[in-house]
C-alpha cells in the first residue's frame, strides 16, 4: 500500500526500466574471459609445455645399446655408474648404428637398507624381471645373496637363473658368475667386489634370444678382455 501511495499519479510507462545496450569491445571480452578462465588457461599452458618437454626428450634421446642392472647394498653416484658404463662400452658393439656404444647402468638399491628407506630399488628389479627386458646383471657380494635367496625358490625344479659362462680367470662356473674388482675413481674408496652374470632363457626371458646373445657376447668379451675398439 505504501508503494502504491508513493507512486500515485506517476505514469506506469515512466517506471519501466530502460534497456541499455552494452557494446563489448575486444578489451572487455578479454577481461571477461580472463576473469572466468585464467586458471584454466594457465593449466593448459603448463600441460602443453610439459608435453612438449617430454616429447622433445623422447625424440632427442638415443636408446642405449645395452641395459645393465647394478644391484648393490649402497647406492652409487651417477659419476660412478657412468664410469662403469664407459668401461663396459669398450667391450660392446654399436647395436643401434648411431656410431657409439652406449650402455645404461641402472643402480638399484637392494637389501635391508632399501627396505628401511623405502627405496624403489626392489620394485624396479622386480619390474625388469617381470618384463624380461634386461638380462645383464651385476651384484655386490651381499646383494647377490639376497637376490638369489629371493629368486631361487621361485624357479622351477632343475631351472637355473643364470647362463653358463666360459672358463677364465675369476669365473666361478658353479655359480655362473664372473668376479671383478671395481676400483672407483673417487679418493679414499676401497675397491668393490662385483659379480657379473647373464639371465638364462627362462620365464619372462624365454623369448629374448637376441637380447640374451648380445648380453653374453658383451660379458664374454669383458671376461676375455677383448676390447672391440668402439667407444
């Protein structure tokens, strides 16, 4: 009633809201878009950059000629594993034809220390065993025992995990291992005893004949100290 009393005598047409046409400019359109979608925009930019980096690395990276699993009680620095890779490369062959022998040495921490620190080493080793994509293995003394105690019971009766090695100095034929002293280039570092072996053609590695032959050829050349001359 109060509203009607206040508006008495006023023409109803005058009370109608005047429609105002808002003309949008490119700037106003951008401001509106940015207000509503700026975080979506930055998320898309970040995803695009990350994808470009990953694709760039995939396209520019060269696959190694050999992959080696180094299983140790203590983890080593990248410089140490690179030293080991370069040493082994002297006995390898340029399998992918890029003009260089490349060996990827993946250091996996194993044993009690790995469990205590939740290190992914045991999981990485398990993944490679399941995939059968790496057949050249290196262990230190303690890790070899831990590894064989774990893998041995899973093998079928009469099946050996490692391949027979040729006779030669420091070859333990009954264990199918080659023993080598790794003299690291760091000061005040004692030599590390390593065991070399190649996985047999069994289980998930049963159809990896070519990979097995390549791994065996590399290890045999190393045992006999027959460098290929390719670096």
